[in-house]
C-alpha cells in the first residue's frame, strides 16, 4: 500500500516477448529531439514537497513575494528564497525586484498547466480509492 492506495501488480508484465518495431522506431525518433535529462531535472525539482507547494501557490496567485511564499510553506525567508532560486534556475519560476521586495511568478503557462493538471489528477486518484 502506498499513501493509502493499494496497488496490485498481478499479471502486469508480458508473458511473451513481442516487439512492435514500427512503434519502437517512431518513439525513439521522437525522443531524440528532446533533452530528457533536463526534463528529468524539472520533475526532480518538483518532487520536493516544499518546491511543489511553492509552485502550486504560484499557480494559484499570479505573483507572490518571498515573504508570502515563506509564510505559505511554513519556512524561513532564507529557505523559501533558496527553493525559489532553484525553481528559477530550472525555468519553472521567474522573479522581479521592486524596491526591497522580490516577487516570484510561474515562468510560463505550460508550467502552470502542468501543476494544475497534476493536482487535479491526484485528487481524482484519491477519489477512486
């Protein structure tokens, strides 16, 4: 059981080897055009509980200052700032400075949609159980 969800893995592996080479070639060709290592880095960053909370908060509010983010996730301003810098480095978040304040937002609509769809999917999974 994982997070209250029971998973049954009976008969989840092919009993014979059968490769559809056309599909394999098509998918391999599609993968060649992408930097999967950088994509994995984005998902790795989002796998951290604090960073996913921050990203979700930024998907709800168009812009938040570092102090607001720290308050939302229950961390120090320094910790929130560290996580926000990491998200910015990966192109997940961006910032602007206004006087002594620094405001963060989601870098683009794709990221916001990814976060919103993921949270929606998780809610659906929870409701199925």
